């Protein structure tokens, strides 16, 4: 899998400097020709290496979540990619019977390759990583993201605003990088102590969840129950998890 992801990352890095054909899936949800090209490569290459697994890919999702699945995000952070901001990556998570078993998040622009295998720990460029030791919210740098549906100013928008209003004064600060896969990888390696976001899709989080878990962190939904695809995701170093959940907005 590492070999396949690194080739896909090379494609992303080369495309990063190229002119993009930008299309809108929604008013602010973008896709480029490179999202499609990299996805097609990953689907073909991973299908050969994992013939017993079904491919679930962002640009060709039909709504089905199989028991043995490979979740592909060819470019997580497409808006960053379009605007030439370095926080974009290839993200692949392999799941079996509702559990992640292998994961990779590769940002070739910053030359950061995160990898985890169930029971085998989490790694950044072959060096083992662990979550932050921050024990209090005031010592914690937190990451989040904003849903594309913010333009409608509905329930999810209000959750984002309410949660930020509650958390911001109680934390070291809040960051919004624009890639959930990278946010989760940064929780895993201790750069962020926590992360939360609403309205994420399976391919956004499938790899990052295993990275956090294998690095010693905790992943739940916003009320502390086991995370399921479609939930609000809350990931942390474990030490601040209860405090993070206690400051979630109304949902």
C-alpha cells in the first residue's frame, strides 16, 4: 500500500504546480481533473493489491459501505490544492467489519507520510509517533473544520459557531487547516491535542481514525459514544477528551 500511496502522492505533487480545471460539486465544494485522475489510479492499483476489498472513493461514491472497504480520498484539501496552500494530501483507509486495519495519509508537498496498521503503532516518515501530553484545555491546540453547508446557515453551521464560541476562550487556540485527514494525522503526532468536525464523509476520516488510535489517542462522537460514519467526530490525546466533549455546541 505504501508504494501505491507514494505514487499517488507524486501525482499530487506534480499537479500542485499545474493549471487546474475547477468544477463545483456545490457552491463552495470544488473538484479538479486531478482529483479524478488520482482517484482512478488508486482504484486500479489498490484493487490489484486488495482484491477482496471494495473501493469506496470520493468522486465515485454510490452510498454503499461494504464490510471490507478501502476508503480513498485522492486529494483531501482540494480547496487548499486549488489555492496553492500546502495542506493537501492523499488519504487511504482500509476497514474490515467496521474497524480500521491499515491507513496512510501522505502530504507530498511537505514530505510527510503518515502510516498505521492495526496493532502496529502509528508512524510519520518511519518514526513512531504518539499523541500530545497536554492535560488541560488551556494547554491544548485544537483543530476543526467548517462544513460546505455553511452557506445555508443551518443546524451544522450553528453547531460550529456555538462550539467555537465555547472552546476558543478555554484553549491555547483553534486552527482550521482545511484537511480533516491532516488534522487527524496531526492529532496522532501530537501537534494538535484535539480535533472535532461535523458533516465529514467516510473517506475524510477513515485513515486518520486509525492513526489517532494507534498513536494512543481517542476517537468518539460528540457525546462520547463510539464513532460511526456520519457522526460528528471528536478525536484527542485522550487527556482532554471529556473537557472537549463538554464544550460541544447544541446538536
